[in-house]
C-alpha cells in the first residue's frame, strides 16, 4: 500500500542562543502545537509520533509530547546526529505512505549548551572511531573543534583541487545573513561583509568563526497525513512529499578524501534517488534548504545535489545563481549559518521553511513561483536525508 503523503501542518519557534533558551520540553511543545494548529487538528488525531533530539536523556520525546496529552500512541525517540530532524520526518513519512497510520507527527527540538560540539560519553567507543584515523592520515591532528576540522579540511581540499580562492567561502556567509534579515525566526540577522567574515578568528583551514554555524536552541514540527485523510477531513492538501531518500556511508567515505568524509557521496546518492523517484530534474527546483553547517559544506552541496556541475561552484556563486534573481534560491531562511542549528530541530525547520515557500507564505523571503522545493539535511557518522516537496494544487 502506498499513500500520497501531505504535509498538512508545520510549525517552529524562533531559534535562540543557549543562554536565552527555554527548556527542551517547552520548545518542543510549542512547535508541535503550532504544527497542529496549522493543520487544523487536535493532538488526539495523531496516531504515531517521532521525536528527534541529540542532547537529552532517554524518552525526552515522551516528556515533551505528554505536555500535549497522554493518549497512549507510540512515541519513537530519534537521534541521527545533525540529520535527526529529517530522520524523524523520514520515519513519519514511511508510516503514512505505507498505510500504517493516517496521521503522524514529527517534532525536533534541542536545548544546546554554548560552545563547540564535543563528545558527551568519552568512556566508550566513539561513533567517529571509523572516521578519525582517516582524517588524521589526511591532515594530521589539531586542537580545533572536530567538526571544523572535518569540514574545513574538505573546503581546503576543494579549493586546492579546483584552484579556488578560499575567500569565495566567505561570500556564502554574507548571503546567509542577507537572507536571514527577512526571517524573524533566525538568530543572526545583521548584515556582514566579506571583509568582516575573513577578519573573524580562524577556526580551521579556510573557515573563520563567521563561517561556522552557532550553537542554537529551538524546535520545529510537521504533521503528515495521507491525502485521503486530508480530503475526508477538510485539511489542506497543496504540499506533498514527492520523494525522499536517506543514505548512510559507503566505502568511498573512508577513502582518501575529506570531501567524502563529510558526506558528499551520501548526499549525491540521496539526491539522485529523489530525482529518479520523482522524475524531477535539478533545473526544475527553484528553492532549496541545505545543510550549511559551515560555508564549505554549502559550496560542496551545490554540486552534490546537482544544482551546478562539479567544479563550478565558484562561478555559481559569482553569477548569483544561489540567491534571489539567480537560478535557485539556497537557504532563504538564512540557513544554519544565520538561522541557527539546534541539531534535532534543523531538519524540521528546513521542512517548515519550504512548506511556507510552496504555500506562498514566506513574506519577504518568498521565492516567486515556487512549486518544487528540495531539502538536504546531513549528519556525520553518518546519514544524509534529501526530501523533495511539490505544490500540487
């Protein structure tokens, strides 16, 4: 059995710095209530829920959703690193698409601490034990935050391979702030210049502080329903998930390339799966929310998603094809760099932004005529989730 999956409701809360954060359960409840209100249904209609978070104890999903009601439904807690929110969405979509339920809730939240990400459980094997030896062999060790080492190394490799001035990466930060200026949910909305980006402290390789996403708290949620249920209950039906793919690491991840270490092949394969399943060509896509945890990854993702051929990202940026007036608007929300990156919420915040875009409700961020939207959410360790949304009515 295969049902068409409708995104009936979305919601999120404004992202914030950790010191200004509410607790995770309050954040998650607020986002879930917003999605339910947007869908026009009560929590009692939800048949399964998938709660995504990275930094929290077991059953935080229950703790959050019990604030909405204790209805006895299955609540599945999801942790897939930075792709957690989209992983929850992936599970909810499967449940609806295959007829297990008619109504599923995906919610993602994170109450983060200040500072760079680090190991929480140093007394046991790390999920990165497969990755770190490759990184050390390729570029040695460093005291820099581990994620910056990974993505900074990938950015340096790309710049060297194609003879690109690393200053090109800084232009992505400038674009992110320009887009975020129109997003009331974003953390950083003040404009910055390339000169300011390059003058900020160097973190690793070509990456400076203003090219790294900030630790952020926040939450977002989506209500997925079958098209039959939506029509029977008078719910909106105009935005559907046309295709979705989750891909984990290949042998090529651990070959001699930092670009592959940070998930290039995962993203490329997931995108290809989505294009083949939907029949959509990358040229048909007008708006994309992609995983710009660092400027280097945004640039790499232009190519892994097929938005521009390999080795042409510099020209893609120089021609303004990644913003309004160009070929495809990337991260109209401001992305992780400016909107913020609460790990469990990011994938569902991307979903929310794209649904708003397809409904024509993105206000000053609106991409004219948006009918097909692409989402890319990446977690090291690893998993890449690519989701294609279409406006059908």
